[in-house]
């Protein structure tokens, strides 16, 4: 089986889909690996390292894609590049299938078996393939580091001959994978941390990290079978905002990570809540890419509103690209290894396997995934 990895086409992306050590692993399984010349460069991997790992290089992107049995990428493919793929080939990447109907249709008409990394089910067996988690965790870390750098205070308590400095207060809204890592990082830096999530099961996890869980009685909230939050009603979200306002006003740093899988992120911090925050405080809106949790967030930018810095930076994982590349590359390799047939030396799509059923979105000129069949 020929596995190809084209260069990522977004020029500001510093992550790469596959690192040399994983190429070596796949070569040992019997895969023929071909990478586009310069593919590893954004994360500092030289072409020579891929060659030493057993891959061949190809400068001709069109030829590379059209000869592939399996394509590995990070970001969604441009539609015109799907046209280059062979019927029956497999494509694995993020591709935002809830919002990218054009890409979905193209995969169907072209007869591509497309696996969406966003759709890897959250079951124990798939944890090692779960790119949403691996990337979100490091994004949570990076968000706190940026906030600490922008804040004109220190995080830890310090008792010095020149006086005592009280710890900075960090409020984390949304305690999924990113939020938990944000709490852990802020605690390591010595901040006083509070956190809130609509899923009550999170309370214990927050406490185990030494942070305080903010309790708000919103009535029935619950979570899906995959552990994702359910969307709140308008009344619930209003109540949440009222209760959160005082915690935001006390905070030096607010990190928001609240998401509803496959939907626009809920607006939690209103402009009135921002206006009531302390001059010099910092908000990092990690949901900026899916609509933002904060009124006033500008996607991809850093703005100052009434003395409060709101950071809507996109692609936080790219800021720590060495480790996020390593994690994503491991996620892809685990997925391939799990379904590798040692006799045929192929990645075999086991169509009745629960992980494949969850993440294989298109197959043989049809929508394959039940989730998307229902949506269509
Ligand atoms: P996510 O990125 O979809 O959402 C982030 C957080 O925002 C979630 O914790 C969610 O409850 C919260 N949220 C949504 N609306 C909110 C609101 N109005 N106010 C405050 N918070 C709100 O979720 P995620 O981080 O990808 O994962 C969520 C959970 O899934 C994890 O905490 C974990 O329990 C579970 N999970 C399980 C596995 C596994 O079993 N393999 C893997 C990863 C995650």
C-alpha cells in the first residue's frame, strides 16, 4: 500500500501530519511511504530525516496525490485536490464534515473512503487515535502560557522582603480536555483557579486538580453518550451568565473552552460581563474558531476592550507544533496500525468495527456514517 503525505497548504500552520519516527514504524509494517518534498519543514523535520526513515520524496504534488492508496493530512483538503485522488483510495484528515458539505459531496462523487479525525469515537479503544483530545490538551496548556505572558501580573503568590504578592485568579469556563489542561497548567504556575462546566461529572476532576468548582443550579444539563455537553436552553444560559459575571469580575484571567460538538459554540461572556472585568485582565477564547464564547472576540486576533485583552487566536495547537505534531502523528499511526493487515500489507477498512463506523464518513460513492446519513 502506498501512503502519501502532502505538505499542509495553510502557510501559517507549523504542525505536520506525520513525523519521521512514525514513518519508520509504518515502513516496518510494509507500507510504501512517499512524502512531498519539504513536508516536515514547518515543524523542523528535514527531508533527509524522512528519507532515512524509509520514505521517498516527491516534488510533484499532483503526481503524489494521484498515485496514493492512502493520503494522510492534518487539515481538510482543497476540493480541487480531491479531484486528483484515485477512486477507491482512502483519505484521512480533519475535514469538519458538519460544515463542509462541498468536501463531503466531492468525496462521495469521487468514490473516496474519507475518514474524519474529528469523528473518531470516544471509546477507550480509540483513545490513542483521538486527535481532538491530543490537540485540545496542548491547546489548553498554550492558552494559559499566552495569558500569563500578556497579563501584567505574576501567577504565583510570592512572599518577599518587599511585600507579599497575592496569587492571580484564573477562571476556566468549560472543563473538557482543553479546560482540564488549562487548570493543571495555571495551578502549576501558582494561580488560584476556579472552573465551571455544565456537566456536573466534572466537579470531582476539577477538585482533584486543586481548583474550585463553581456550582450553579441550571436544572437538567446532562451529556451525550460520547461525553459531550448538550446545548443549554436560552433560560439556562441566561442564568449561567448571571452567575458567572461575578467570577469573571474577580478574575485576572478567563479561559473559555466551551463547545457543543458539531455546533456553534455558546456565547457565555457578554460584553457587559467583559466591561465589569478588571482593567488589565486577559481573556483567552479557545472557542474562537467555532464562533467564540465571548462577545467581542475577533477570530484570529487580539483586541483590547475597556482595558481587557481578548485573545481570539486561532490554531492554538500550532503554537506548540513540535509536540502537537508528535501527538497527531501518533494518533494517525495508531489508527493505521490498528487496522493494518500483515498479510496483505494494507490498511483494511473493517466496515463493521465501531471505530470505523464512527469515523468513516464516505465510502464507495455514498455517505457511510450513520450520523451524516441522518443529517443529509
Ligand atoms: P468539547 O471541546 O466539545 O467541549 C469543551 C467543554 O465545554 C466540555 O467539557 C463541555 O461540557 C463544556 N461546555 C459546553 N457548553 C458549556 C457551557 N454553556 N458552559 C460551560 N461549559 C460548557 O469537549 P471535549 O473537551 O472534547 O470532551 C468532553 C468530554 O468528553 C471530556 O471531558 C471527557 O469526559 C470526554 N472524553 C472521553 C474520551 C474517551 O472516553 N475516549 C476522550 C476524550 C474526551
